[in-house]
């Protein structure tokens, strides 16, 4: 059981479901402006016609992102010719107010975290695929927002690459601390993307939606945005978000503060927990350095400081508390099994040996536990015989590691085995040059070089660049 004295008050977390990110939300609202009233019978064509200006403005935001090449580019950003004036003014104001590194940021700890990420190599990516992302799906409200975009059910690999496109700029050398790093620039893009998702789903400002709900939180009949008739026809992600509908009183704001804090935990705590589960956990100072670096990222992303965990005990308690809250408040129909199964299929098809294809599912079950595996619909995906053989294998590997480390301190068969799987999955999902990571060219080149070095160290030949 996690230490209960580290848990947050339930009423505090309830309020956090109705708090978002005023800075980013106001920026997007200034760009898009008010929406015309819509009703449940609105067709796709009517939606496109009534909101043509908003769809155009969204395209302008994406072009702005192309100009944010690195951290240094933020301080001297100027709008390119043809940028709508309201977009230019709102983005300039956003960059003036956006936080840099917090006063409590420790460059030494950040540098140590970067070194740890690089040292773990392909294992860092495997833990993302088989632990961090699956745990993201457990919270039904969060899964629903992801499910609406269609990115995780229909385009799972795209979503994985989009996640990696944030992780690499943050965790590569100097990503958060140097002008030529790309971490701050990438995180500020993601912050505006979250605000755009909220604005589209709610068809207006999150602050206004929260005000309508007021103190009537968790009431299913308070401020319900009905789905539009356009939904089945809306193929573009922005159109699907706008047409989907949302129950604000019951489900809170999309991408709210509690969900952002939970997602942050999946990027640092869940990775560190995975290393412990594999028998290759880090020393406590290294774990806390890793937590610290990601908390710095969370600050830039707009996560409240009082929702961050700075020790593994605090992270364990907060993570368990948030999962329990999410499981107690499910969506109907439940989007989680489709998301989990789509992720497993994406990894399985990258394993050339048919008998080995259940391994990603088995490893996910081992890292995340039975309850999470059931939540995301993968526990019955493989036979009991496969589960038993896998657990015997993991126990054998753990036993060999314990014995050999009596003579060779850094020996780890678990690390070797998981890296073999990780290199296969990473090469297929992150290094396919027909579907490159969406990063500025110089950051993408550095990320590709890092991954190629990891594969070479693991004994694999990296894919040729095209």
C-alpha cells in the first residue's frame, strides 16, 4: 500500500478536474474567437461553413510551430508574412508570458537525468511502449479524449511517434537548459495543442464551461454538449473533436490539471517503477534526479507545482490515488480496450518470429500489473500457458542476475533481453524514415543519431536514412 499521508485531498483533485491552463487556453481563444451556436442536427457541411474562419486559424497556428526550431528561436520569434494579425498578437503574448525554467530547477539533476535516459537507450523507449502509454489509458476520462482524436485506435503508431517527438527534445543533452536544445520549444507547442483540444471539444473557453458547472461538479446533467450529426462524417481530427460532444458536469474539462499531472507521472514514475520491476532499479538520488527533470518539464507545460511528486514514495501514492479515482468513474462505452489492443497489435507486427509476438503484451502485463491489463483489454489477449512460461522466464532471468551480480556488479540479463525487444520495436516505430518524427530538422537529426547509436550498441543495424 502506498503511504496514505502523501495522498492529495479528494476535494482538491475534484477541483483540479475543472481547472485547465488559463495561459494557453486564453491564447487559443484569442486566435479562434467565439463559435456560432450549433445543435445536435448540425451536418458536416454546415459545421465547415459556419466555422470556416476557425479552421483557417488552426492552420495558421500549425505554421507558427514550424518556426520554433529550438529554445533560442522563442525569444526572437517574429510572424512570417501572411500570418493573421490576431494569431501573431496572441502567440507573441503567449511567448512573453510562458514560463522558462522554474526557480527550483537544478541543472545538475537535469543533466544527470539526461545521462540516465541516454544510458538506458532502447530500454527507455520500450518502457514508453509497454508501460507509460498503457498506463495513460487507465483513466477513462483521459482515454476518451485520446479516443476522440482517433489517433490511438486508428493511428496508434502516429501517436507513439508524436509522444517520442516530445520526449527526445526534452531528454537529449541540453534539451531544457541550452538555447540550441529543443525541449522548451517542443513543450510549449504541446501546451498549445492541449489547449486547442480543450477548446474544440468544449466549443469555447474551458473557463466558461467550468463557470457554468460552478459547484455542481460530478453532476451528469450539468452542461452537456451534445454530439453533432457531423460526427460520423468528420474525418479530420479537429472536426471530430468539435463534433464529438462532452459531459462537462460529469467528466470535467478535457486535458485538465489532474489528467496532466497523471500523464506526467507516467513519463517519470512509471518508467522508474518499470526499471525496479525488471530488477534494474536506479539508486535513489538518480531516481529523484529523473523525477526532477520531468517536473521541470511539467512546470513549462503548465502543470501546477502542487500536483507534482518529487520522491518515489510521493509518486507512488499520487499515482495509485489518481488511478483509483479514474477507475471509480468510468466512461460508457469504455474506450480503453480498443486503445490497449491497438497498441499491442502495433508492437506485435514488428516482431518477426511468430512465437515471440505475444511478448510485448506479456511484458506490458508484467510491468503494469493484472488490473491495468484488464482495464485496457489485453489480459485475455494471450493464453495462460504463455503467461506461465513468461513468468517462469522472468523469474529465471531475475535469479541469474542476483547470482551473477555477486561476482559482476553491473551484470543484467534482464537489461540485455529487454533491449533486444526494445531495439526491434524502436526501429519499426521511431526510425522508419517514411514516417519520420515531427521535429525540427536539427533536432530530428540528433534524435536519429542517438537512436542509431543505441541500436549499434545493442547489436542491431539501424535503418538507412533516405
